[in-house]
């Protein structure tokens, strides 16, 4: 039976550590706030924003909430971001994505000061990660590294296959695994013989956004499988990109959905906020 990698428990540990760190910083007079901007009222985004604000409250940092109507122009949004860039008490700025179609996501991301880019999406943050310099790292992949390390799964020298090459998961994940000295393969929708490539993985990280796409035929016996996917069915039941019941018996360790990668994203966002306070 595979070891279940418990993201709920690990993320709770990280938040607890951050809470202590924030209290320590407060004693030294170091405080700061996370500004959370939401444009429009997409229900899924509202849930994410609420959870982020709750996490701030839990670890003891202030959150400033900007709920803007969906008609907000790009110029208005950029003006707000610039004001927050200049505000010394605001240490992190987060614009909940996606933004409405009339606003260009890349322009918004670039407008956030790299010093306050707690999502790690700014080209400067991505560049720093690429050349191994200090900077904010995208939260979901950073969370997966924590899951592996805190579950005592060795990364160095291992063959790691990543399915998916998005800017927020697949690509930064590959760079982080490379930083940890894995031998990394990135696959995508044009990859030939995906099954064969996946079967070579000691660590298989799946972020394709297709419900239960990866079945047992993609997985080598003894592999570690990390499932990033999140899918909610009509009964509100969550599942991932991996057919858990079929794949689990083959693995040495696997993340469940829910309770695997999901809870780590917010914990790592909080980690980035604390980093922003101390930089
Ligand atoms: P994207 O849709 O941005 O990227 C999907 C990637 O999968 C693309 O690179 C695409 O390839 C690749 N892909 C699609 N179909 C195939 C296929 N048949 N074979 C091989 N590769 C394929 O998704 P995200 O990275 O944003 O998210 C992936 C999943 O992770 C989603 O379910 C999302 O909800 C979840 N997620 C979960 C988070 C969490 O906190 N747990 C955070 C972020 C995402 P190509 O580039 O060629 O199109």
C-alpha cells in the first residue's frame, strides 16, 4: 500500500511555523499586509480570495481586500496596483486570476512590483527561478517541493516526469525539481508516447487539468505520484488528474485529492508573504 502524502497535515504545520515567525517579527516591530484584489464576482475566485484572507488572519498578517466591479477598466486596476506598490505597509500584492477578458493578464502581472509579487508570476520572479537566484516562487510547485521533502522522499538523482507545461505549475515545477537535482522531463499535449515517458518516472507530477486521465498504465511500480488536478463533479465531489484507486496500489507514495497538493498552495502563499515582510 502506498504512503499517503498528507497535504492537509503538512500545510497545517507550515502555517503553524509561519504563525510563530509572524509573532516573532511583530515583537521586532516588523509588520505588513497582503493586498488581495478581485475584479468581478466569479464564485470560484471569491472562495479562493476568502480562503487567502482567512489564512492571513490565521498566521497573523493583515489582509486588505479590494473587490472591484467587473466593469473596472485596466487603467483603473493598474492605478490601484501602482498605489499599492508605493504603500510601504503593503508587502504583498495579489490579483486573483482570471481577470475579466477586457483586462490583459500579462500587463497586470507585470505591473506588480517584483518585491511584492507573492504569487511569483512576474517575469522577474520567473527569471530569478530560472537562473537560480532568490525570488518569489509560484505557490503550487513550491508546495509540492515541501510535500516531497517533508515526506522524506528523495529527489536528488531521481527521474522526474512532469505532465503539463503551464506557467503557474508545469514550468516552475520543472525548474524547482532541477534545482533539487532531479533529472527532469516535461511533457505536454504534443508529447509522443506519453505513457512510455511517464513509465520512466520515479516521481510523476501530473498537472494537465483532465479528470482521472492518468491510469495505472502510465505508472511505474514503486513510483511517487503527485496529482495537481482539481475537478469538482455535480455532487461537489473532488477528484484529480490521476485515477487514484487504480494507481495507488502501484506507488510507494501518492497525494490524494482532496487533501494533497490543494492545501499547500495557500500555505506557500503565506510563506511568500512572510518572505516579503522580511526581505
Ligand atoms: P493548464 O490548462 O494551464 O495546462 C495544462 C497542461 O496540460 C498544458 O501544458 C497541456 O499541454 C497539458 N496537457 C493537456 N492535455 C494533455 C494530454 N492529453 N497529454 C499531455 N499533456 C496534456 O492547467 P494548469 O497547469 O493551470 O492546471 C492543471 C490542473 O491543476 C488543473 O486541474 C487545475 O485545476 C489544477 N491546479 C491545482 C492547483 C492546486 O492548488 N492544487 C493550482 C493550479 C492548478 P499544452 O501546453 O501542449 O496545451
